[in-house]
C-alpha cells in the first residue's frame, strides 16, 4: 500500500469510530490496543497504526508528518485530543492531506 492508500484506509476507520486520549477503544469505550480485533474507534494516529499492522518496514511516521502539515504542524496526538476537537475536523484534516498528496502525486512529487 502507498502512503495515500494508508491515509484513505485510516480515514475510513475514523468514519467508523473516533476517539480521544488513547489509540483505540472497544464497543464499551474501553482503551484497547490499536491492533486488537476489538477496536471500533481510533484516534488519528491509532487509525494509521491499525492499517499498517503487519506491513513489514512500514512506519506510520511519514504519514503522521504529512497530517501535521495540514493541522498547523501541531503534534497529531495533541491536536486529536484537544477538548474542542470533533470527528468531522479529524476527517477534514485527513481529506486535506489526501487531496494535497494526490495533487502532488500527479506532478510526480510524492513517491510511495
């Protein structure tokens, strides 16, 4: 999967469920490992980690750095966990990053 595919897949998880203050939560709103099968809600970073599980050599750091560019270079966890943050704002941030990278890939500026 490319970085864009990872971002699309992580965004799809956020559509299913979004959380704050931990990487993932189960249906009972308990903090669970991001790679666990019981996860039904994810934070921005946890969603990326979830879609990259088992992908040897895949580091979610570059995708996180791309998201940071579209949230004012703020640390993703802090931005996601801000009390006023909404699920829609998180989805919008993913959308901005995906759109920017899609445009850049059309010009040959984005590799994987």
